[in-house]
């Protein structure tokens, strides 16, 4: 009789737990992205916080504040600076287009030397940039025909940008509390995980911090450093909108041979415009930077912490971004790491069962 009563009580207990978790998820849903980013950053830079905490023993609030400030300075500050320079490049392009719309811009001589597409590019330049008022006329037609779509797209982009900035600052605020109370949170999570999963908990949780640090170091920090270095290289070679081009090159570097291809195109434009030395420097130096960053440093950092083949890392990156957005850049490879841990666990369990049956 007692056993029959235990089963309904167990089901009620499970249902009660699920309802609590679902309710909490609904309440926290507007802040989940910021909390998730704060958790990722806190885990990735936890060794840094450990050093800061050692300098200020017994002062958790002060050490957490300094750690958050350092992360903001090292990670967020440079990204905002890069964004400011990108906006300046966009403004420069806009000024050029306004000038072309007011006065018209003659066709550059080097366009005629472009193989295969030269005639098409000359016709397009004459149609849109060579004759005054062509760009404004095109925009007027677009606005007249699809004004609602343009307004909706602009509003969506603006709201998305404001949302990202708000999420970033909220994540930094949450990060302070993660650093202040991180040790107690970790102890509680380990107790709950050990109670629920038993011996399975330790292999999974032990792989999470190295995988997160490897993903942040290999994907975010390497891409940012690559964008900065390539932007400087573009600027030294006299390329138009160097920061915007450098950032685009770093972003497409995840696709094999995409970044060297873009460098080759820009180098060809420099060569055809009469600056052959700059073209050679851009193609050779830029390709060397991409080769070192994407095919040496990034795989070493990622594989050293995740033990994943680089192709699996690419699948994790692209699949994560497609399904979860920008946060999937980090979560995707980490989930594949957990999948590898699961396969290891399953294979060891199967091997153990086979050994016991043989004995």
C-alpha cells in the first residue's frame, strides 16, 4: 500500500518542480540572454577574477567590482571603439554617395582593366554614380514603392541595436553579482547536479569551463584581434573604409578561403588603380595574418580546451548562430563538447558491460 502511494507522490513532486522551473523561465525570459552572456563571460574570465580576489581578500564586493571593470575595459571597451570607427567608415561612404548624387563621379580608369566584369561594372557605375540625382531617384522609387517595408526594417534595426546595447550593460551588471557570489552559486549547483545525476555530473561540469574559455578565446578574442590588425593593414595600404573592411574580413574568416578571397579582390583593385606595391603588401601580409589567426592560433585555442576537431567547431559555430543567434557562437561548440562527453560516457559504459559479460 505504501509503495502505491509513493508513485503518485513522486509524480506530483516532479510536476511541482517542473512548474517552478517553467514559471521561473517565463519570469526571467526578458533577461535570459543577458544572464546567459554574464555567465559565459564570468566563466571565461574567472581566472582573472581569482587573481583580483587574491589581491583583496575578505572584500568580495570590491574584488567583484574591479573584475567587472577590468572585463568591461578589456572586452567591451575595445569592441565599442571598433564600432565607432566602423560608423565613421559608414559616414565616409555616405558622404561619397551624397557627392556622387549631387555632382556625379567619373568612372575610374582601372575599371576597364577588370577581367570579365569590366564592361558590366562601367555600365553600372555610369548608371548610378556617373550621372547626378540617380541615387536619390533610386531611393525615391524604393521609398515610394516600399515605404512601409523600409520603415519597418529601419525600426527593427534600431530596436535591435538598442536591445543589444541594453543587454550588454545589463549583462555587465549581472556579471558583478556572478563574481561576488560565484563560489556559493557553484557549490549549490554542484550539490544539485550531484544529487540529480550522481556520478554523471562530474565529467560534464568539468568540461564546461575549459570549453567556454576556449570558445571565447578562440572565437571572440581572436576574431576581434584579427579585425583590428587587418583594419590597420587596410589603412596603411590606403584602402577606402579600412575598419569596415577589416571587420568584414575577420567575420567571414570562419568560411574557408573567404577572407583570402576578399583580400585578393581588394588587392587586385589596388593593383589596377596603380598601387602595385600596396597590393602586394596587402595580399601577402593579409593572407599571412589570416593563416596564422584562423588556421593556427584559433584551432590551437579551441581544440586545446574542447578536444573537438576543427570541422566540428565550425559546425558548432554556424549551427549555434543559426539556431540561437549571436550567443550560439559560444554555446554551439560547448554543446558539441557535451555531446562528445556523452559519447565517451556511453562507450565506456558499454565497454564495462561487455567486459563484465565476458568475465
